C-alpha cells in the first residue's frame, strides 16, 4: 500500500472557497478603512490652515491674496483635494488646496476642502468644512462625507 502524496481536488476547492469568502468580507472593510483615513487626513490638512486664518483675522486682513494687507494662508497641495490656489501659487499636477475665506465683523471664517483627485470614489462630491465663529472664536468641523466615514469631532453638515 502506497502513502498519499498530495491534495485531492475537493480539498483544494474547499481552500479556494474559504479564501473567497474571506476576501468577500475583507475587501469592503479595507475600502472603508481607506476612505475613513482619507477623511481624517483632509480634516487634518484643512485644519492646519486655522492658525494662518486666525493670524489674518487678528491682523484685520480680510482678503485672501499676496498683496499688501492681504492674507496668505499658504497651503500645501493635496492629492485628495480639488481646488486651485487662491494666491496664484503653482500647484503640482493632480493636487488641490482648500478654499479659504477670512472672517470679518459680519461673517465667519471658513476653510472648505472638496474631495477629488485620488480620494476614494465614495467621497466624490463631499467636503470638509472648518468654520470659525466670529463671536466666540471657536472652530467647528463639519463634513458631507457618509456617516460611517466621519471622524469623531467632525459632525454632519446641515
């Protein structure tokens, strides 16, 4: 009698079926993880402009630009954001920056980052907005991203 020297076709088919089931569960979870991390990254990138906007507000600079008396909240281009530089800076192809409005006595300051470029397809058409309340000086993060992708501390846009 000879000893068995390999796997049967049934055994191999069972292994392939198990791998298929695991992949069917893992791939969507991985895609959600990537989208969540992209939202968190854009929240952070847009939020990094808050200091520049605060400085402009304190210096009473209410127009975005590089001229005398204008605010230049320089932003590094991101491949997850669409939008041209407001200060005529050259951006690398496929990158964008958030749109900034500096607050005045009558209006709140905002930083709006629109998803695009290499962002996950589920984020297309959504954005992250940081808004500075002109009376209290506090910043609030809102987003139009799906609820399951929102980071804590960033609520749904109304």
